[in-house]
C-alpha cells in the first residue's frame, strides 16, 4: 500500500481511506468490524468518521452510532494505534447535533469530548470541521451559490476563535491535527492566513467530494493545495455508487443508497448515466473494472493524500480492495480526461 504524507504533518496515511458513514444503519456492527479487519490486512491505516454518522438517512436516534461502533472495535481489539483516526465536528444547520449550533470555541470542547467518549480513545489524529459556518457550494449547492451574502469580518473572526479552541485541544493532547471539509479555495487560504497571523494550528487537509463525475477541485483549489501543502481527502470517489455501474439502465438494487434516498443527493440525472456509460467504455477498452478505475484515478491524483471509499458489505469491500497497488497508465488517464471534457459537471 502506498503511503502519503498528510499535509505538513508527520502522519503517513495509506492512499486509500476506509469510510464509515453506513456503519450503524446499512452496515451492522459485526459487518463493520469485519471491514475494519479486512482493511488493516490490506494495508489501509486511515479511517474516517463523523459525529453525525451514520447517514442515509440521518436520524436523531442513530447520530453517533458510527463512532460508537469504531470505539467498540478499538476496545475489543486493543489495536486503536494501528489506525490513523479522523472524525468531524458538525456545524450550523445540523439539527440533531447541538440543535444546529455553528462551530465555535463554545462547541468545540464538548464536541471533542463526545467523540472521544464514543470512540473510546484518548486522542483523535485528524479533527475536521464538517461544514463552513458561512455555507458551502458542495452537494450541488454550486448551482445557486452566492458569496455576496457572506460577512468577511465575521468569517475571519470566527476562524480565529475556532483555531484558538482547536489549539487548546491540541495542547491537551486530545487532537493531533486539524482539517477542513466542504471548503473552498478562498476559505482554505483564509484558514491558513489566520493561523499564521495568530501562530495557531494550520489546516492540514480538506475533505471535499471529488471523482470522475465531480472535478471542482481541479483548478483553484488544486493550486492552493499544491502550493500550501494541504492534502485533499476525496469523498464519494465512486460518485455515491454511480461509478460502479450498478444503477445503469434503471436498476435500483435492493438496500442500495438509491433505494434509500432516491436521487443520490442530487447526483441522479440523465447526464450522469450518460457519463457513466462513457467512463465504462474507457474501462472496458483498457480491460479494467469501472469501480476500480474510478477509485484508483482519485487516489492517483497528485494533490490527494488518501481517497475515502466506503462499502455497505464485506463483499463490496473485498472487491474494492483490489484497487490496492493498482495504477493507471497515461493512455487511460488521457481517455479519462477526454471523457471529462465530453461530460463535464454531469450533476
């Protein structure tokens, strides 16, 4: 398994990261623990969670179950330190977590404490902010995104406040490093500038959606990540399952994400299915599996430290683990880029 440095830290993370957002609803605890064992055996050392997980759907009665399931595995196995552990602080609008309060110095100590308790550990290796308080263009909000409603002074003051609180958690040893999620190029730069001005901790990573079907990170954000050494941690590298091909021709497998939430969070469009067909042809022409091609492509991008993928079942995970140590040649990469130009922004 290839290892990459996370930001400017001393953490070396596997190029594939085990995502856990289905643990506690679609994936029961015993299966989740099996997946954790399988992933470690395959050389994966990086696991990602969030205090609001599981999702699909998000429900008051299941909030926190994913972290509890991970904590039970840590306690049972005694192998907590075999994992680089990442989790996230929910923010504004998440009604089931702190009544939707925005991320602030007031919410951070309790949020960290709650995650540590559920995870049955004394530290979190990468603590991420799930959403910017000012809003985000991720999850198809780019079509109506309007930055003119933002208050720059308020945003920067909040960043300083939050970095101060996160710095205190680092001093206590409860978290080691910090990162972002669903952030923009401007937001990432401001976090870095504020940290430098106040000698606070720097954001080492950004977890945004990134796949063959969603390449918004390729331009402005990529330039920030490369020059400022902030690592991308792509989520949904399989486009919520679209890039497995399992939803083509009207298919909706029982128990699948589409069967549960219908439109895959806005990803289900006619143009999306056309794009999947085009990428499937690239895979067939290269004698590759579509899902493995998509996963390897995301992991192979130069600004990516680790690509976060999840599996509902152990059988699905076993298939995706075949991506370990795979690489794509220049001919395949060229064909992928040509297909992207033909099918940009399919959702």
